[in-house]
């Protein structure tokens, strides 16, 4: 009886965990992309500043 109760609980926890990991990966991906874009922009600005 307890096992029958625990099975859906574990399934729900597993699904929540998967969604959490997916969100975390998405966040890290967006964050790293933002940083790369920021560094590229600053690099371009510094280069144009040096040449001018």
C-alpha cells in the first residue's frame, strides 16, 4: 500500500527534478550567451576606440 503511494510521489519528484535541470541549463545557456555577447561588444568597442 505504501509503495503504491510512493510510486507517484517519486514520479512527480523525478519530473520536477527534470524540469528543474532543464530550466537550469536554459538559464546557464542564456547567461553564457549574454556574457559572450557582452565581451564581444566590449572587444569591438575597444578595437574601434584604439583605431580612432
